[in-house]
């Protein structure tokens, strides 16, 4: 993957977020680890906002507790935006995310 994100990349990421299946969430989270450019991170964050399936939410929950630091951070952003304060509290209590990540607006 290159740091040059095109409109095709945008639609690919968007479709992956909307599908919300395990493989697509894994793809998006892997991009966070392998392509830390601002454009890649923003695209992933945007695409994750479209995950609505039970399978996708469960996979994001997995990353909140088991992912690399950047993956935990973006999973926390997802759950913060979707109003899952209880899950963020649990992740904070287990030391998976910091206080700011768990409780900031």
C-alpha cells in the first residue's frame, strides 16, 4: 500500500467499513499498523465509523482489548462515538487504554 490515497482507496475503505465483516475490519486495523501516514489513519477512522454489523463490532471489541496500541486507540474512538462507556471503562480498568482515551469527549 502506498501513502498516495486515491478516490479508489476511499471507496475501497468505505465499502470495507460498511460491510463490517471480520476480514474487512482486520484489513482496516492492519492499515493502522503498516501505513501510519495521516491520510491512511484518517481514512481508516472514517471507514470504521460505518461498521454496524454484530461481527464487525465484536471484532473491534477484540482490537480494543487485544490489539496493538494504535489499534486499541482507534477501537476506543469507535466505541466512544457509539456510546459504549461501559466497555471503555472496562478497557481502562484493564490498562488497555489510558484515562484520556476512555473518558475525554
